[in-house]
């Protein structure tokens, strides 16, 4: 009798372990009949009950008959970027993403590991402008989280642009610019604020007498707020003191956009405002539409 009871208990334990192994943990939000909301990872589910691990790590057993609404929120696979700049949040390991920035520029991002990613990009239409249109972009980011809502990253971005050869004089050998930055993001992937600070490097100034290679630190303030399962709002703002070494003018850019996204795609639609263009004579308008399209291969 005792042997039979032990056999029955072991069989039940085996069934439970099998159920846990077969169920892939995923984010869920369960609204109960009494109005309570349970959010977390779904560990197990059958016809009678489910087991949800909350954000605090506590397991909660829920009877199916007590469930009023069951939702599986869509994960934010675009959390590592805003419109052009990035957050301290990292992409998924092994994630390969292509983003068409402002229609003209193509940018690839690859999540190498949990704490490291890199980017490669170019603007193919610009090559038709000849030597001035030659361009390439590369960026690396290393990041980690010190607490649940505190994330930090170090970034290095380098862009080679043929037109910079004339900006530094006809003998400039390095028509490129770079930005080394430290990034702090506070919040979750669905609601966050990011501060970025770091010096830009005008490598084309290396061959100019009295040229200033290292500029004043650029400062960025960006944010994201998810307002619907498939919609988020983005703001991205940049200030670069004395960005133009000749006339000492500052570069200021402010952007506001809506992001519509699914599991494999995202579309950013918004407006970019360049305040300094309203007070200077320039062919570049002070306000421009912004359009990004993103696709996740994995």
C-alpha cells in the first residue's frame, strides 16, 4: 500500500515537472473577477488553473473560473533605440534588426550577447553624389542593469562622410566624426527616460591648423511611454555646443513621434524640429517629418 502511494506521488510530481517544462514562460496580465490584476510570467496552465510568477518573484495560483480577462502583452523588442539615438536597454541576444532611418539610411543592429551589441549602416542613395556621398556608420554598445529600473551603457559611434574632407581642408585624411557617450536609462522597457552625455570627435580636424578634434560634450534627453499594446510615444532631444567650429553655432534638435509596432516590425512617425534653423540662413528647414521602418529578422 505504501509502495503504491509513493508511486502515485512520484507520478504526479513527474506530471507537474513535465507541465512546467512544456510551458514556455511568457509575460501575461490576468484580470480577476474581483478586479485584481496579476502580472508576471506564466509558468504553468491547464484547464483548471494557472501559475503566474509576479515581478516580485512570488508564485500566484489562479483558478480559471476566477479569470475575467487574460492578455499576453506584446514585448518591446525596440527598447534599445529611440529615433536615432539609443537607450541603455539592450536588444535580445541573437536579435538581428534592420531599420530604415528617414527612408535614406539603412541601419543594422545585432544583439551579440546580453550585455553587448553593435550597429552597421550606410545611406546607399548618397553614393550617387560622388566622393562627397561616400558614407558608412558603425557603433558598439556595452550595457548592464544595476537594479530593476536602472540601466547604464557605454557607446562609441563612428560615421565616415565624404563631405567632411572639405570641411577639414582639402588635405584632410580622415573624413569622419565620432561620439563616445555614457548613457543612463531609468525605467522599464515600456516607460523610461534616458540621459546621454559624451564628447564628439571631429576627426577631419586632425589636418587643420588649430583644429579642435574633441568638442564640448553632447547632451541627449530621450523618453518612451507605451500607451497601448502596439503603440508608444517617443521624444528625443539633442544639444551639441559649438557643433560648427567655424561660426561656433550650436546644434539643437527636438523630435516627437509615435511608434506603431508588432512582434517583427515597427514604424516611427513624427516630426523633427531644428530651432537654430529658424534664426539662420540655411537651405535646411526648421521642421522636418520623421519616418523610420524597422524589421526584426530573429
